[in-house]
C-alpha cells in the first residue's frame, strides 16, 4: 500500500468502483494489528489491517451499518511485530517501569518483590541504585520493569507498595 504511483489498472478500477478513500497513520495500523493479535489471535500485516484501522480511528462511519472488513496477509517481519507489541503494551501501561524508593536495609527488596508476586505481575528486569547524590544514604532505589495483565492490577500494586511506606512512581520503559 505504500507505493510511489498506483498502477493504471488499479486506478481505473478505483475510479469506477470506489466511493471514498481515507488514510490511516502507522500508529493506527499498529493498534489494529495489536488488537487483532490480542483479541482474535490473528496475525496480519500492516496492509491487511488498514480497514480495521480506518474503522477504529473513526475515519469510516459504521454506525448502524452492516460492515465487513477484509483482514488479510500474514507477511509480518518479526522484528517489526515485536516493536508493535512492545509499543502498544507501553501505551496501554501493560509494560511499565516502576521506580520504588525504599530503605536500604536487608529484606527491603524481598518485601517489595513479594508484594509484586502477590499481585501476579511479572518482573521483566530489575536494577538497584544505592549510591546517588540525589538519594539519602539510608535509601535505595529499585527500577523494575514489569508486565501488567490489566490496569486494575497495577493500581492494586501501587496501593500495596504505598502501604509499606515505600514511595512508588510509574515511568516509561
């Protein structure tokens, strides 16, 4: 669909049969691909997702109409797919980085990880900063990348961490 110039036959068919054209952004296409994969367990390439992207973005009015969208093509580059999935997970706050300020004492990190485990959130990466001019000598900062199944789970985690007296902030991966 990303071509320099439409072919003569294609142009002729479009002029005869097509009532309207809309354009969708790469972001809208990525969202449609993600949604199809997550909800319908269907992998489609970008060109195969443009119809759904047009509907989801509101560029095609489907209100009160019977609509069929052609979903086609599974020719997806795996590295592009990974980028789309991660990007959408970050946008939906299902892949986030937690910044947790806690006391620099034995067991503090274990306590934090125990809370995370109880909320059924998966830890992807973890780092600890203990020596920074921006922190008190008695503090440690945990930077934890987590996968969150649903938004309510993240809200529950924040509440549980705050009950310990630890300070928690959400950042982008």
